[in-house]
């Protein structure tokens, strides 16, 4: 038992921070390594890290980017934070990094009025469903999912239907956990 505790103490803790433009290439490489995530262009990830830095987060472990969440507060609804993408390196899975990054984001000043989190997930993406269910459960949220961007109408048969997942959060619960 002592050996296990010593191993835990030796593990580097993730550093969560706002991304910088210089992180764009590393973020792109991380996303590419996290199949089946949709890949964006390197330029897109660079712009996210630069223009949307206040609503995105990178997780570093020993100086290496191991996690990434991109998102934004909806321009027409300041109470809703939309999660565009979550990526966690295979080297960092099972540590709760996804939940930690989501929690970090919704606690930022930029998300002060947020009480809903939304994302879209395909039916077969078990890892994403597990992450968002866990996040909802840990925050005493209410999770709802509805087909949103459909395979036939929106993707012309080239992509699976994306389900809009909405997690309604209790602001009081969020404050207590801070």
C-alpha cells in the first residue's frame, strides 16, 4: 500500500491554463491522435487557441499538452457554454482530466452567467457520453439529449447524427465546489 501511495505522489499533477497561439500545432497533433475525433485544420486549432483562448483550456503534464477543451459562450445566449471538442491523450486517460478541464472552464469569469453546458455527440461515442454523464452527475446537473444535426439532412449521409446534449447546472452547486 505504501508503494501505491508513493507512486501517486510522484505523478505530476496537470496544469490547466488558457492556450496560446503557439500551442496550436500541439493541440492539432493531440486531436489527430485521439480517434475518432473530427480533425480540424491546424489553422483552426491555432485560431481557437488565440481568438477563443478565454473559453478554451489545455492541460499540461510535465510540460506536454495532454488535454484540450475548446468551447465558447453562445453569442445569442450568455447562459449556455458550448463545448466544441474534448481531447485527452491516451497517456492521461483515466485520470478524470476531461471532467477537470470542463469544471475549470465553467468556473472562469468568462462563464460567470453560464448555467447550461451543451455539446453534440454521435450515438456511438461512448467515451464522450461517459464524460458528460459523469460531469452532469458530479455537478448535480440534469442531462438531456436530442437528435440535432441529422445524418440525412445536415450531413448528406457522410456523418452520423449528432445529438445535442444539454446539461442544466445548478449555480449554487458550482459555487460550493469552488
